[in-house]
C-alpha cells in the first residue's frame, strides 16, 4: 500500500510502498484511511525538531489527525463494526510509570511513550491502518469530512478541562459562566479552543494577526465571540490588560507566551498548548512576571495530548457545535488536496490557512 513518510536522515518527504497491515489479534480493527489533517507538528518533524522513526527504521509515516472507515474487525471487538467511521488516538504510554498504571497515557512520565505519526510509531498517511480497539473511538457519520479535527480538538478539551478544574479546586463557587477567556493564536487548536470555551459558558475573545474580515475572525464571530487583531491593539492596552480570567495560548511562540500574561486578571489561569522554537531566547522581564504571578495568585501550566475521555468529549462538542453554528467545522478546512500532492501540503505556510487536509479517497 502507499504511504507518505519522512526520511529521518535527509528530512525528505517520500512516497513509500508498505505491506498492507493485517489484523493480528482478536481485539484489532482494520481501517481504510479517509482523510488526514496536516499539523504544525508534522512540519517540525520534517525539520528534525521533534519526532523519531520506529526503532531500526529511518522512515516515519507522517500523520496523527485522521478519520477512517472500519473495514474489518477482530472476533473480540465489541464497540466497532464494518462501515463505522472511526478515529485512531495518538499516544501509547510506557505502561510502567504511575500515570500509565492508572490508564493516564497522556501524563506518561517516562521517556518511552510512543505516538502514531510522531514518535516511534507509523502515522496515518497510508491507505490502511490497523490498531487495537482500545485506541480507537467511533465517530458519527456526519464527521466523514471533518473528523480529523477531533484530534486537535482533544488538545483544547484537555487544557480547558484542566483549567476549569484548577479554578474550581481553589476558588469556592467558581464557574465558567460569563468569565472572560482569550485564546491567543487562531490555528485549528486555537479556534477549537474558542469553540470549547464558548460551549462551557465563557465569554470568548480570539486573538490573531490576520485582518478583521478574515475567515478566522468570522469563525470567532459566528460563535458569538470577539476577534482581537494583534496588529491593531497591544496586550498592554487598558481595555485588554488584566481583563481575562482565562488565557489559552495556542500560538506556540515563546515571546508571546509571556507577553500575553499582561492580559491575565488577578486569580487567573493561563494554559500553554503550543511548543515554541527552542532556539528562541527572548529577553524576559522575569522579576515583573514572577511578582505579578505571586501577588495576583495566577497560575501558568502546560498541557499536551489527551485521554480517551477527551476524545469522546471532543466528538460530543464538535457535534453540538455543528448543530449550533451550522457548517463551522468545514470553515476551518481551508485546503483539501489529494494525497498525491503531499509535498505541497507539508511545505505550505500561510497565516490564512487554518487546516490543510490530505484526502485518501
Ligand atoms: C499532538 C499530540 C502530541 C504532541 C506531542 C501534538 O501535535 O497533537 O497528540 O502528544 O504533538 O508529540
């Protein structure tokens, strides 16, 4: 079968031929891949910043955001049947650390975790995929053309669930209702974070640097949110500074991660979801930041990956969002290409693009 892989020695993207995977245990499911989203992480893998091919191999099949159709199930599979739409999750933990032993692979504290399409496991840019039922979630039929958004949505689901828990755990009677939340960086994770925050009852602001009539701004408006154009207004502006109970940082730019703290209200919480370029060494007003964190009881935390329940929640929320704001998921898909155009898909970079997707059908 055909697959798209990156050569870890040269960084070249290549079209490769692999043996078609087959079900080997009664718990496995064979899937026909329908579509695979392209993510910033794929670009970082190509640029050698993160990622690892499976042990002993130099080619890593890319792709960790997918939607597929079940074509065969093992004899002990109970939750999926032929013809169902399904999504394969990304991370498998080390299985040994205290977090994995509790089933929380997303908190795996070992260095041995593996991730499909990212670290030591083949990804989904291939004609077929086989995996254990335990790592697959069923998706509704309506998700056929946007189901690959579920994976980036899980990242937002987890970060937002955590920040709500943190606030509820420390402030008696705290509720998201009417609280102001701002999302910095309106790529897919940022826009999906706006969606989850709105569904939880926050008053949502989304900030990017594209124009006020851009598709990103329109998506924020469609959900009843407010778009902030970072080219026109600074975080230190008195109408913004200190105004937000919650920040979700989804731009993954180190300097912005700290500058945006100007926006945080007393007792506020800020979640980081992006991984910045490690070469960035921007000078930091460290004293000012720490003094403010202490005197204002503010919390900063990082969040990565997600548990199976976040996948199920992401599916529920995306379904509710589609009912509430018809066609919103499709608006995030700015480019759809046949998989044969893979080189263009992985090298394209435009602030206007939201989600690029490769079609395998
Ligand atoms: C993926 C996560 C993964 C993380 C770190 C992100 O792009 O969405 O599932 O855990 O990269 O590898």
